[in-house]
């Protein structure tokens, strides 16, 4: 009984671990520094593995989507990929994009990985100007 209660209480806290910066940034900023000055010294750029793991663990998928703040179709945020950095071959920067299970048909967005059948995609894009998704805890 206690174990079940702890799981129910723990799930919402995982949702609070990510936050979008209120401003947008280009590709060549110090994103970890931006996260730290925006959300505190413990904050850093969210990593794809962390996002995917948090989504898989959460019991309230809808709340997770809402908390990330990417509510509109094709909304994107700057992230890192699996501790490998920010860029995919050349100048394509890694981003998290909300696609609500439907990829655009005439699109040059590269999909490197997906969450829940293209609910969110790890993609890359040139000439970005997006908010940064930070891991706050």
C-alpha cells in the first residue's frame, strides 16, 4: 500500500523537472549557462534520453505534454542528444518537436528518434531560433 502511494506522489514531481526558457535563442549560445541563469545553478539543457525516460515513466502522459509547454503542432525547443552535444552533422541543431503523432508530409525535418509514435520527435534543423528546454533538477 505504501509503495503505491509513493509512486502516485512521485510521478507529478518528474513533470516539474523540465521547463522552457521564456526567450528564444540561436544555434551558437551557451545553453547550459542560459538554463542556469534562468532556472538556477542546478539547471542544464535537457537531454533526449532524459526526456524519453521521463515520458515513459510518467503515469499522466497528457500532463507531461502540457508541462513541457510545446502545445502547438510543430512547436520546438533546443535540446541535447544523448550527451553527444547539440549538432548533427554540420550545422543541424538537435531539437525536440511536438508533432502530435503526425509528421508533416512536405518537410525537410530529420527525425532521429521518436516518442510515442511521433508525439514528440528528436529532430535537427538549421538556422534555429527556439526556446531552450532545461532540466531543472
